[in-house]
C-alpha cells in the first residue's frame, strides 16, 4: 500500500529532510585527505542528537543479512557502492570518492539523503561519473508530477546514465518514505518490468537514489555482510533526495 501524505505531514518530512541536508552539507565541508569515515560518523551522530532526532540506520535490522546496521551513516568509498560501515581505519585519500548516506527520524517522520563527495582533486572521468549521476537524479525529480508514472522517474535516470556510457546498479532501489524508512513503492533506477508502474499522485513522497557504476554494474557483498562493491572494482556514485509530489509540482525535501 502506498501511503500518501497530507500537506502537514509533508511539512514535517521537510523538517527531517532539512536536518539530513544540513548534515550532508557539513560532511561535505569536513571531507579532506586524512579524514576517516569514523570522523564523519561521529560528526553526523552529534548533529542528529543535537537536533533531538534519532539515526535511522543505526540498529536498523536487515532481514536479508540477519543483522542490525551498526552506524548512523553508510560510508562507501570508490568501488563500494552502498552500505559501507564507518571505520577509524578507513582513511580517505586524495582522489577518492566517498558516498555518504544519512537517514534520520524526527518527530515521527524519516528523512533520507545521500551524496558522493570528492576527496581533494579527483580524475576528470570520476568527476564526470559524479556529474552524470547527479544530473540523472535532477531529471528524475522533474518527473515527480501528479498524473505521471513511476517509470517516468525510472526512465529519466536510465536514459541519462546509459546515454552517457555508464551503467545502473540494479540490485538496489529507491523507495517510498514517511512514517517508515522504507515504504512502497520501490523506485528502480531503470524500467523494471517486475515492478508495477504506479501512477504518481499528490501526497506521494519518494526517496529517489540512482546508483551508477563507471564499469560493470554488478555487485557483490563483502565479508562484513553489508558493503556492496562493484564486481570489477570500478568506481560508483550515489545521490539521493526525498521528493514529494505536490499540487505545485515536485518539492525537494532534503536539499538545503
Ligand atoms: Mg539513503
Ligand atoms: Mg534511501
């Protein structure tokens, strides 16, 4: 069942979305060569607590793994696509990219957003991967209009990514969001005939999150049972925003 949100609920989701947005902006400033992914975790957790919110991922039970995720952030470096675990041993180096995914629960509503942060100077081709992924998300957001369909969103991502010679990671998808972190519908980043192409309606809030690989998009899971890496070791990018369908068009909740 897809839960549609009232204008009042969307205001609350905007508040949790703004908290996540402020955290990601602060982490963007904090990332430098020599920063550890645990430094980012500590900073995020402090901001979440200071706002009177709760981390959404820390303690989140993942049935497929049979374990709870141990941190407030997912920090995934280079060929790690998603679900990397912050560590004081993981030191970021010049030329790396780090994907930071943050979820919070504030006043009963979830916010969820991700970004890919360059560490110092990165190669031009890596920069292009980040730009194309970010553009794909922007194109998808523009499709969040009542009366259109889910595949207008998915197709916008797919066309832009594949048209630029990159590949879509298909094992992970976006999702509805609200009082639950993961609600219906699933939001694939490609036109997936296995998913129902629902009509977008005012009040729907989706977390749209393209995950894009520079090479082969297939992934495998590391021994920690959470971290997904590309099978060929190629770089991957990830950007995510929560977006509401409103009478006035798409409303971006997690951008600051
Ligand atoms: Mg996320
Ligand atoms: Mg998400």
